[in-house]
C-alpha cells in the first residue's frame, strides 16, 4: 500500500527550479520589449558623400561625411579616423558665442533611424589635424566607428575650399 502523504521536499525543489527560470526569462523578455528595441531592425549606415577639404599649407582641415540610416534604430557616430594620414582626427562643430566662432568637440553624432545627417560646420564635421599635403581628387580612407561597435569604411575625395 502506498501512503497518500504530500510530495517529498526534493520533488518540490525539482519543480521550482524550472518555474523560477521561466519567471526570470519572462521578466527579461518583458523588459526587452518595453525598451522598444524588440522587433526593430538595427541601424544600417551608408555613406552618401564624403569629401576632405584640401589643406592650405600646413594647416588643419575638415572632412564632411554624409550618412544615411535605413535601419530601424538610431546610430551614434563616436569616432572617425584616417589611418593613411596618420594624424589625429575628432568630431567637432562650429558654435558662436558672444559674437565669436569657436570649435566644439562632439562626443557623438546621432544618425536617426530612417534619416540622414549631412555634415556641415554647424551640424558636425571631422577635424583633421596637420595632414600631409593632399592633391585635388586624391582619395583618403576614413574609418567610422559607431557606439554599437559597428565600423564603416569610406573613401573621401579631396576637394578645394567650398567643395
């Protein structure tokens, strides 16, 4: 004869482990969906135009790189390098305060989901410090790094001022 007593404690523990795992998984999935990232395609960045202003003598110059994001999430450009030039670069923009213009370093440049950014002095550009002499029409490789770890490589063409 079998006794009709309650389940032994070992059986309850064996049932509680998968129940707890399911509860934790459900909580994490709920948080992921609530964040707005579930189902949205990642950022998809393409360069639509890239130009590097020919430096005059041994002066700093700028590059303008226009970006399009056809993905479903915003992207943030955080660094741009030009390995071939071997010189420092930084994201910056021109700001005016008290009637004087100055350069301000940017920690990042947002490229909205489904949108584009056309770099300009006011929205942001790539400051290139003391580049070597560059010929009009020459192509220079730039490496763009985004906050999510994505890297995009592009070639900027050297253009004259106003180009």
